[in-house]
C-alpha cells in the first residue's frame, strides 16, 4: 500500500482509530494483535523474550543465524513450550564473507596483535587460529521449514526461489530486510510477504546485499516512504523507533508495522549482559557509531574505546565471521572485569529513549501511549 494511501486511510477512519490503529493488513497476515515486531537481536535473543512479546500480542523473534541446525530445532521447541502465538525465526542468507574461507594464520595474527595486550591484561589466554568451519544456511532453513514456524525473517540477501516457494506451501510468512529502495524492489519481485525497511539509525548489523553497506545508508525517515511507494506488500519500519511517537511517524510514512530492537535489548529478558543493559537504560549509549571492526561487517554500537581502537585505519579487519569470533575473546574478559569501554555494546541511535527493564511493562505502556496518540491525531 502506497504511503499516501495508508495516511488517507487513517484520516478517513480517524473517529475509530483509537481502537483500530493496530488492525493493519500486516497484523492480519502475521496473525498478531499488534503490528509490533521485536527485533531478532542476533546473539542476544532469548526464548523467554520472544514468547513474552508474542503472548502480549506482538511478534517475538529469535535470531538464529549463528546456531547449528540441531540448536535451532531446540530453540523452536522451547519457544513453543512458552507460547502458542505466532513468532519469527531470523536467519542471515549470507553467512560469511568470501574471504573467510581463505583467510590465513598470518592475517589472524595481524588482527590479534592490537587485542593481545588487552587480553593479557585481564589474565586471559590468547585465541589460536582455526580455519573457518561454515554453518550452511540451507541446513538451517531445513529445520525451520520442517518445524513450520509461523514466520521466517531474514537479512543479508534473498533465499533461493525454491526455499521461498516451500515456505509458501507450508504457510510460513516470509519477511525480508531491505536497507535501500533497490533491495526492497528485489525482495518484492522475489515474492516475500512483507519487507522491513531498515534505516541506518538502528543498532546492530546493516543487512545490505546489493551494494556495500557503506553505500547503503538510508535513514528511516527517507527509506520507509520510498519503499512503501515502490512495493506491493506491507512495509515494516525499523531503525531508531523506540516509543509511541516513532510508531505514529512510521505509520504516517506508509508503514503497516514497526520492528524495534534496542528498545527490547535493555530488558532483563534479553540475552544482553547486565553491563550492556545498564548502558542502554542509564542513558550511557547516547553516542553510537558504525564499525566493521567488531565483526567484519558494518554495524552500529556504542562508541567506546574498543570501537575507536578497532576503527583505526592501521588495524587489519578479518572477514565476517572471523573478526567477530576474534573480538569476542576480548569482550568476554572485559565483561568479567566490568570494563564496558572494552565491550561490543550494540545499540541504535534512539537508545536514550529506552526506559524499561521489563518487556511486558514496556509493551503495556507503549500500546497505551499509541491508543492516546492515535486518538489525539486522528491518524
């Protein structure tokens, strides 16, 4: 639905919106009460958080891209033990950079060099080089399709046609991530059921796949209406949305739902460490920046000493996920030593708007504020 059509619909139905703002075609397609999607949160996903969001009436998500197929099967079973509502499993179509297969021991040693003194400072053991052992996307997908999960979301590419067709046969709703209008068009042509228009304000990785991430930096306010005007499926706004005001704005831009990541990352139910959650909730994440130094792929996090170190032009960055595995060795010791300045602290630009450590309380207040905002604006 075009952005102007969505706005006209809200204006026309204004007298009834306090009770119906959430009844978008996207919500109907997903089978949820509220078109509010919890971001997959990568390695900070938990079964508990996903089930809480789904049980409330939104769409809980679990980021499984780093898990082996057997582990994904277990996660799905555990989520289903906690909720009978729809939920999403999220994967990366592109699991690694091409250079990951040929990266050498010498490159590993060069990338380890600036981190080694810090690891030794904590009394840690330096990691040893290991050739890359891939997890295959197709093997992960086999588990998701066989389990007939309600929703499959993905970034960093488009799954093969055969996989999308099989999802349709199994009534699995597919949601693809786009960071540019061109990516959204490609996803629409591939036949996905909905598209996340992901602005560069968001925390975590930029899931670009047609151009380099550095050349795909659209802001949410610019990206969402362009995508809404170009595609035939519901658009989900993501990136910098942390409260009711952001959702009202997203709907006015043509979105039929929103995806929120950092707003849930600060909750106790997420898999983020206590230091990470405190950084978000205590307004210590006011300055974020983009870096490839943490994982090898462009991502947004709190700018701290570790990010400044890894962004140094003299530092050699390994391809994804080798760089991610390398840096995690340091951050594990940093967390134990209570040194947040040497940790990977993922967060979006709207992190200072995060207030709640309890996901259910956050959702209750969010929906209440939305009811009031939509009614006041007749949107």
